C-alpha cells in the first residue's frame, strides 16, 4: 500500500493498518520508517508489539525515533 504523510493521510493510513493488521511494514527509507513509527504511535499502534517497521538506507535518521525501525544489513558488492 502506498502512503503519503500529512494530517488527513495519517488517519487514513492508520485506519488501513488497523484493518489489514500486517505483521510488518517495509519502508523505502529510514526517514519514512521514522515518520511511520511516530504516526502509528499517535493512533495507539505499538511498534514492534503490534507491527514491525523496517527501514532501508541506514542514514542514521532512524536512530532519532524510539523504538528505531529494524535495519537489514546489506553487504554491497565491490566491483
């Protein structure tokens, strides 16, 4: 599901999450994952108890939220 964050879309996205009850949400980057964690918290959805959030790109931004999103380790191939 695609999400854009803002006052109206936060509530819409949270209601979709509540209706689908996913085990995890994978975000395209850490910034989005951090915003998602904060948004879910506003609506009483606990991370990681109710849903896990995964971020990518390891920018360090994710460390600014509690709890931080999961971060997969990707070993780049040097060519």
